[in-house]
C-alpha cells in the first residue's frame, strides 16, 4: 500500500512540474493538425491553378503535409522539454523513412487512367474530371451533378478516356425504306458530311450499306472530328440528315409487319 501511495505522489509531482507543458503540447498538436489540414487544402487548390499535372500536385502536397506534421510534433516535443538534438534526429529519421517508403512503394501504387479536365466514362458515369484524391475522384456530369466516385471502383472497372487521342470517330446508323433510292440516300449523307467544316478530311468520311434489315435498309456513316466537337457535330448531322431526307422524299422506316389473311373455302 505504501508503494502505491508513493507512486501516486510521484505522479502528482510530475503533473505539478510538467502538467502545464503537457497541456500546451496537446493544444499545439490539435491546433497544428487542424491548421495543416486546411493549409494543404488551399495549397492544393493553388497548385491546380498553376498546373494540370496531377502526379506533381499529389506528390508535392503529400510531401509538404508530412513535413508540416513532423514540425508540429517536433514543436510539441520541444514544449514538453525533449532535447533539441533528439528532436532533430526524429525529424531526419522521419523524413528519410518517408522518402524511402515513397521510392520503394511508388512503382506498386496504382495510377488513375486520366487527369483533371479529361472527359471520361467511369463508374457508369460520363463527365469531366474536376479533382482526384487518394480516396475518390470528383466527376461533374453534363447535367450539372457533382459525383464523388471511389477510386477502388474505378480501378476495378473499364474506364473510357476520351482525351487520350485528339480525335474521335462519329458512327451514325440510318435506315431507309426498301422502295427508296439507295444511291441517292448515300449521296445525300456524303454531301451533308462534306459540308460540315468540323469533320476532318483525314481519315476520310465514309457512307456504306450496313445491313438489309427486317424494317429497312441500314446505312452507316463514319467520320472523324476533334474530341471537343464530337457531341455537337453528331447531333447536328442527325438533324441535317432527317431534314434533308424529308425534303428529298426519302423515308426513315419504323418497325412494321406485313400481315396476310387467308380465308378457307369450305
């Protein structure tokens, strides 16, 4: 019993001597963690204005974050009374360990197959990448929604990045009635594509017979445009083809069936 009382007495003396420093150190750690978090958030936004290279932004932000956390802990230890030489050794050891881990593990870290500003189809969504973190990707869809897609889901599924190549092919399928003139319909579609300045000359646009289907003759029209012009050009071509066919008397058929009735004579 005497031993326990002596230990409590020693703890009370320690709290009397160092209690104030310990409380200040805890305050420094908590305030430092909160301040570092907000500082890195705005620092990342600043880097995104200066460059679009996401690996550079992530690497610099993570390195600075680790450095600031080590400084906060070092300052808290100094407030408690830890020797300055020991603190410097802790800082150097932490920095070397962080650099070593990054160098060793960097080849094994999965990288996302897109950058900020790319139009991608990922996680069942189509939109523009606004930001990426280690946890999720912020995607803005074309109807104005902002979706946070977990990176683990993206890495486990197929991702279509429409900015890997500068150009994209438009593939249209148009049907005409069997009684309409095939060659005339092909010529009209070719003229419409040739008149559009957004369609590239190389590779050349093509119009060809795709299929003799149940409800009509299916034609295919392929052309190449820049990625930025894809959707608007595709919609405009469809509209021009429909209006031109109406003017020229070419029918776009709808699903239909011929029914034959037979009467049995008795």
